[in-house]
C-alpha cells in the first residue's frame, strides 16, 4: 500500500519485502519508521487533521504502529495512539482523513475520530463477526460474515444509508470525501449506493 500526504511532503511505502520506508525526501519520519521490525510491515493507512499528518502501520504479528511527528501531535491523537499501541490482533485497517478503524481477529473493531473531543468511537453492540471494514469521512461501515452491513457515525449512532437487499452483500465502500455515504457490492457483482 502507498499513501500520499501532499501537504506534509510524506509518502510511506510498504514494500513487498515487508519494509516500511519514507519517501519524498522527508527524513524526519525515518526515525519513526525504525520502530517497525524489518520485513514485518504489511499495511499502512493514513490521514490528515488540523495540520497533523498521521499514519498507522500494521505488522505481521497483528500489532499497530501509530506514527506522527512529536511536534505535530494533537491531544486527541495522543489518546488514539495509546489505544492503538495496545492492539495485537489487527487483521485490517482503513481510514479517511480524520477517522480510522481496525478490524481485529475474531471480528471485533476499534474505531477513532480526531474530530471528536473523545476520539474513541463506540461500536454499536449488535456489530459482530465482522469480515470487512470501510471508513468514511463521517461514518464507519462493517460487513458481517452473514452479509449484514452496519453503518454508524462518530458517536456510535446507526446511520440508515443502504437499503435492504435480496442478495448477500460481499463488499463495502465508504465515502471518504464528505458525508456518510456508503456502497455495497452484491454477490452477483452489482454495486448499489
């Protein structure tokens, strides 16, 4: 995966070899990347909020490595960072500019939003057995093993943005630009929004 943060001059690349590298001549991030075990990076996600570019790298052992330059840390990111550093069973990541989510082994979720005073986003109680995630600018989507699509906002409140379907949902996408939009792919390959 590759993510570009044009305003920060940073690109983080996770190579096929499992190494995470900073490109674009942005050497101040290199010390942060030294904490990533060599050959162990498998996924990167990133965002931007109030002048702070942030990244999270997932390694083969299921751990998350949240990264931001120390002089740029917002108080809300410090709370997110503490929470993410304790995770050790992460199987997938997704993010928008100011929000992110991690799918845990067993189908659990951890969500955050830097636009809220408390960046920890509650996951609705009924959301279980999750197999895929998608993070929008104003919403969080989860697809359960039985094809149920869950959609909620930064305060954990359900959002009804997708109709019910006769066919099983096999993939989901979130609107990363604005609003709580969502799309779903049905088992016959049709996409609906």
